[in-house]
C-alpha cells in the first residue's frame, strides 16, 4: 500500500458524460451469488426495474432542456440524459438472457413500465402554469429517486446556509417583545445577548403561564436585574407595549414576533431613534393600492413578459422561467427577491430593508408604479 497522496485536480467539478456500460450476460449464471437466491433475485429485480425508470428520466429531462439557460447546467443535463440512455440499454440486455434460462420477465416489466408512466408520464393539461408545475414535480421526484438510489454514507453533499430574515441586529440595547409561540425565534436571541452581557429587556405575553413556551428558561435568563416581564392574559390582561417602549434608550433595537395586533401596537408606539424588526406568522394584509398591467423585461434571458392586473410578477415570470425560486407567495420569506435594473418599484412587502428596496423587490407581491420594469433575470 502506498501513502502517496493523489495529485491535486484543477477543478473539483466532474462534467456529466455518457460512458460505456456493459454486462457479460452470456457468462452469468441464473444464481449470481451461489447459495444465496435472495440476493440474486434482488439483483435481477433491479436490472428489470432500472431500464423503465431511466427511460422515463430521459423523457422528462428532454422536456426540461428548453428551460435551461445556464450553459454549464445544460451540458450536465445533456450528459445525464446520455448516461441514463446507456445505462437503460445495458440493463435491458438482461431480458433475452433471462428468457434463455426459462424465465419470462414480461409481466413484471409491463407493471414497472405502467408504474413509471403513472409517476413520471405526461398528462393532458392546458398550456401554461399547469404543465409547468407538473414538469417541475416530475423533476423533483427524479431528484429524490436518484439521491435515494445513489447517495452513500461518507459522500460530500454541497448545501447552503439557511436564510435568516429575522437576524439579531447590532445595537447598544435591545427590547424583545413576544406573544405566545412568537417567543420561538426570540429565544436564541435572548441566549445570545445574555451570554454577551448586552443590555436587554423582554416583554413576553400569553394566554396563561401554563401555555407560554420556554417560560422557566426565560425567567432564569432574566433572573438578575428584572430583565423579563411576563404578562399572562388570564392574570393581568394584555402586555403594555407602549410602556415598555417608553422605557428604552435611543438606538435600541426592538425585535417583535407575535399576533398581528401585538405587532401593530409595537409599531404604533415606537419612539424615534429606535429600530423595529418584525417576524410575522403570516404576511401583513396587502395595501389596497390597486393594480394595473405592466411589462417586465428579463434582461439576461432576452425575454419580456406581460403582467396582467390580476397576476403577480412571480406568476408571469415563472411562465417563462419556471426555475425561479419562491416559497410563501405572500411577501414575507424573501425567497423570490430579485434585482431590479430599471423602473419604479411599488413595494408591497414589509421585509426588505430601505437599502434593499433601492434595487430589488419581492416579485411575489410587489409591482411596478409605471409601465415597465427590468429584472436581472
């Protein structure tokens, strides 16, 4: 055994390409593993199962190709299609060999074909979003199948950090206001500021002490200095947000999560010189400012879409670019944030900061104040 380390590679990216795969079926006995018919049967079943699945993978990904505009990704998908085509043919060659050995796999393979057609086949759907959604669902199913089939313990998988749209702001002092389960995103912040020795206070309201999560830990965190005020509705009514805010110093960061009336009260009573950071259970009610149709140019894609008065920018864009990410469709998660190159934005979210609003928008809810927007898509 050599301890010589392999030479470094220029790039860790391995392009996907079709490579020749073949099996010597004529030399393969009926029982591949002597004395172990179960393992042999499992291997045979896989060889009969894989070709149909791989053929349907190819069918779906051929439909995906016209939507892919990243050239590297496009080449990888073409390589994947070629790879699956070669694999399908190689596995399919077992059929005549099994027939030579006195086995007829046709009833089984017919059922497998039926199954994959139901799982990944085309459906009679009207043009537009319905067809696009079904295509995306099939791609997601294939991804899940491939991960389950091929990912092994010890393999490296590239992941990204989770999005945090409610971070702890840097400030000389903090006031946290939580209502009920709204304490959940506040609790890690309390642990952080308590450990750092920062100046902080918490106003925590709920229906009763028995229903307020993490109460024991929170009271221990604020045991010194009277930092925590707990207001149980069945004992003392609703928390007095105005009084808590009046006791803050200039520069205080106010973090609030809870029912809509509580957050409205905090926003209404916020003194000058304090910053407000909100985490909502659901999106705030959209302002009734009306909507008008407009055009959106997708600069990098060289396309222009019309956004009717009754559709969102996200919906219109995804008709052309179905890979565009989104989640809540209500303007509070930030997944669909896109850079705006030209045009006046009608911001209808409560998530983006003032600096983010200068050149970006959440395309699930925000619109155009004029007749045209240009997005960096």
